[in-house]
């Protein structure tokens, strides 16, 4: 997709679709709307009245142009109240507009940039958000559709603004913001493609191959460990989870190193279950339905690494993925098996469906062998987290307050929804086993917390550590603003934004 700046009136933009956002508490709908409306002899305002379009947050009106302006369609998007406006509303606007454009097979789109005059919202953030929304909203997963030749796709998006709106900000800075937004969004689409891929295609080996290919193009180093390597590493939790599957497990280790020597190293660790049938503690058919997305954490890490290679942060970043498939068969691990871990602790397996924490525990130990200052793991870890927070919000468990503050800054920048969760020490004893050092299951209540506490037992101090449970937002049940139905690519942008604000020195 080609993203560019446009400084003329939106009305004159030679684009198939033009889009403008309006505030619900601004009845005259602003200058850009007024200009379009004049070009259309008042028909746009009449359509808004007919459709009871008030500009409520997310409200979208698609107007079919019958003449007067060059575009064939106008999208009017509701920003909601003026004081609620910010980068996330702008991202939603661009997403909604590009989704319409993509649906009607438009090739070009012009978006009006809205900058509130109170100066509280950063223009560069808004421009970046428009780029992200445009790329994310136009996404369609076509890999397994028989595509008709010559089908049009949206490939030209222009961001329109008037000079007063961006006073003081140079064109080069605006273009850089567009580029940065596009890089973050392209990386998110890589994550979405991984999650949307069916599990017969995206096996652990295929996941490793795709990461390796991406890493090569992006300029990251990439090492793949096979089952024999995992055995040498003592990773018997990871190997154990994979034992019931015909597909061999992999550990994927990508590394970004900045040009200037860095004192600080961050590890991003992703759960990469390419399919989770539950193992011998088998799931119901309904419970299995969405389990191709059980590598959503891995996808977030891979996407983040792709963005990081472009954004070039100051610290070293390891992207580590534990890839496996959890299936039941004669060689599968059993409930009550005891497995040794890379870290040294022995684990009693109570439930083979609590497999993500097993794979992650070994991957965390592997990551800490790389001498990292900070570690973030990302996983579709528990249904309990969805019970606690709903399907749109991820849980964030953090053992370090400075890291928590930076993470919050990162998720505010990305617009992704997270909620801080407690690492409640009162629940930790639930993980004591009668016959091993730790067991992989606590009580039903607080299941997201005991899963996090299990991981915490494998984090060697001193290390700032965060665990992000993205079981809910990894998929979206519907297409809404820049989210398209199916994989969301959740986590990739927040992780990349996070790494960008990690301080250079300890
Ligand atoms: N991958 C699942 C968690 C999950 C469930 C993600 C639903 C997305 C949607 C995880 O491996 C799992 O099976 N968790 C079990 C844990 C239980 C056995 C303690 C769960 O949440 O039911
Ligand atoms: Mn499971
Ligand atoms: Zn799982």
C-alpha cells in the first residue's frame, strides 16, 4: 500500500473513496464535511439526516456519489465526543474507511486528518494512527481462497490536511510518521496471517520456516532448534507437550542487535501452540474450534520482531517462540506424569490441557540463558482470563513497577486494550505438588492468576518480567473499525512500542 500526504481540499481528491470524521458534539460537522457537502449540493447532509447520523463513536455512513465530486463514495465516520478524541479514534476512522474501500474494491482512498485545536493530541501520533488504521482495515486473508485474476485491492491511501492543522511540523516528519505507522501495521498483518493459517498448514515446522524467511528479509538473525536440540537443552516440558503429535516441536530464536552497542537486552517469549486439542485431557469439539489461534503469542512476537527490525530500537531484542502441537495419542504425556524442566524444577502434569505454561516455562529458562534484563511473555494462556476480562482485553501480570509503567505507555500508544492483573502470592501454594517441585494446575477460581504464578516460578531473579495473557483479543468475532474478523494480530504493536521506550542504560 502506498501512503502519502495530500494538502488540497478533500473534495478535489482524485480518489475512489474519500472519508471524513465528525464529532457528535459539533452539529456543523466541521470544515471538511462542509466542503464535501457543498460539492454534493447538500446531499451529504441530507443523507446524514435521513440515516439519523449523529457522529456517535464508531457510527459510519457510506454515501454513494451520483456526481459533483470525483469520488464514487464518501465515508462519514463518527468520532464521538470531542474530548474523547485521540489516536485510537483516528485509527478506528481510518480502519472503518479502508474496510469500506476494500469491500467496494476501491483502489484509492483519501482520509481527512482531524487535529483538535486544543493541542493536546500529537499530530505525528494521529498521522501514524491513520496509517495503521488504513493498512489494518483493508486486510483480507486470501491465502486459501481461489482468487479471481485482476481483482482490485486498495493500494493508494492519501492523508489530507490543511496547513494550519500541522503548524510547525515538517513534511518530512509527517512522512516518517506515516512510514512508521505502516511498518507497525504491516508487521501486525504478518501476525494475522500466521494466526489465520489453518493448523494442517501452519505446523511448528512451518511456523519456524515462516519466521526464518521473515527474519532473513528483515535482517534479523534466526536460529531454529529441533527436537534433538531441545533434548540437549534439557527442555523436557516443551518436548513433553509435543509428544502426542506427529509434528516435531521447534524453538525459534530471532535476534535484533542495534548498530551501536547496547547495555540493555529484552526478551519477547511467545506461546506457539499451532493447535491445542488438549492432549489426553482432551477438549470438547467446541472447545477445539478456535485452537488454531493458540500460537497467537508467537505471532505477536514474530510480528513485533518484524516491526523492530524496521524501527531500530536502541536495545538488543531476542524473539523466542516455543512451537509445538498438543495432541492425544499413545506417546502423549499423561495426567500425573512428572517431567524435568530446563530450569531444573520437576513438574507434575495434572492436566495436559494446561500445556502453554509448560512450553513457556522452558522457553523462559532458555531466554534467561541469553542474559536478559527484561522478559515479556505473550500467550493465549487461559480461558479464565477471558472470563475475567472479556474477549477484547488482555491481562497484564508484571513483577516490576517501572516496567509496568512503560508497558502501560506502550499499550496506550498502540490502542490495544490491556488490564493489570495481580500476581497474588496467596494463591501460589495451590501449585505445590505432593510428589514434584510444582504442579501445572491450581484451583478453578483465579485460573489466569495461578497460570501466571506457575510461570513466575520459572523466572530467575533479578529480571523484570511481564506475562501478557491474550486469549481473548487474539481473535475478533466481527469486523469492526481496523479489526477484521478472525485474527487481530493483537500484541505485536504493543510489544514493538514497548521496546522503543526501553531506556538505553541500566
Ligand atoms: N489455549 C488454552 C487457553 C484458551 C482457551 C485460549 C480458550 C483461548 C480460548 C489453554 O492451553 C488451555 O487449554 N487452558 C485451559 C486450562 C485449564 C486446563 C486449566 C483453560 O483455560 O480451560
Ligand atoms: Mn490447552
Ligand atoms: Zn493452549
